[in-house]
C-alpha cells in the first residue's frame, strides 16, 4: 500500500483515542490482552482472538500490562469485497492453530518491532489467504467456544461439547472438520495450550499450577504437548518471550 508498511508490531497503553482510516486493518495477538471497540462493538483480544477493522470505521483500544500485536494494513482489493463485508459483520476473528504459528513466526523473525521486508512479503499473502474462505470463521460455535475458553481445565468430552452446541457427537465432529479443519479434540488441545502460553508470558505462576488449571494431567503432560507444538519446554517458552 502506498505510504503504509503492510505488517508491523505494536504495543498499546491505556486510553487510546477513537480514530479511523481509509484502509483495512487486522489486529492479531502476539502476547497480552487488548480491550478494543470497533464500530460500537466492544471485545477483548487475547492469544486466541483478533479483530478486523473495516475502512472508515471508528475504533479505539486500551491495554494494561505487557502486550504486543501484529498489525496488518491492506487495501480492500487485497481481501476482496465479499471477504471484507463478511469480516465487517464478524469483527472478532478466532485465531486458528495455523494462523497462530504464522503470527509467532513473523514475531520471532522480527527485530525491535520491525518486520523485515522479506518476511512481510511472504507472510502477508499467507495471512490474507487464511481470511479469504467464506466459511473460515463460522459463528455457530461461538457460545461453545466462549464456554470452553473461559474454563479450559474442565472435563470437556466430545459428548459434553456436543450437548453445549445442541448437536450429536458425530454431527459436532463433522461440522468441526468442515468448518475449522480440526477435530473437536484437536481444537480443545489448542485452546488449552494457548491458555498456558498466555499465562506463561503474562504471569509468574508455577508451571505445574498452570498445567492443572488448563486441564493437563500434570506438568509432564503439558511439557510433552509444548514440545510437540513449539519444540520448547514451558520454562524455555516463558524465558524466550519474557526476554
């Protein structure tokens, strides 16, 4: 875009003033939380949720504590009118496991909040592609997602999740695969892992406690899951992001 670098890393403080701009903007979480209001709709962004800001839409944000967000600025033509209209209605974007890994890669490849041009050149189309499918962010599971994400450590069997969504277990499984590309169990694993990752960065609480609260059998189970997903132990992950 003329006059805009498409990807940047930003941190926010308290009491941001309402403003708007002529381009599309996505606010994607790296770490921390952000309270944001977009077009009169308020919400909290965290490691599992981003936001879409349509052109000429008033928005304001406020944060308290350490935070960092990947900001994508682009033209409507980069996404297409249909995708922009869909995302305008949706506002808040669930962060899939694949998108989370892409965001983490861009963050790790950046230096002093600057996203290298080569990283932006390859990362931008991948981020845009993850938003393009018309059914990539269905709303039918919003209530279920909210319940699970607010209490990831509870016993969330497929049967219980299906009951929460008023579906049979087989139907829930089929819809999850069709609309998210994951099984309900894989999605739940991602929710639990993201909850621990956020707590590792934002708190100093013992790893064993975080494991228990997120639904892992013990710290060893969490360590195995972290190694499989990130190649790091929880302690190494906490040390790297805090540094």
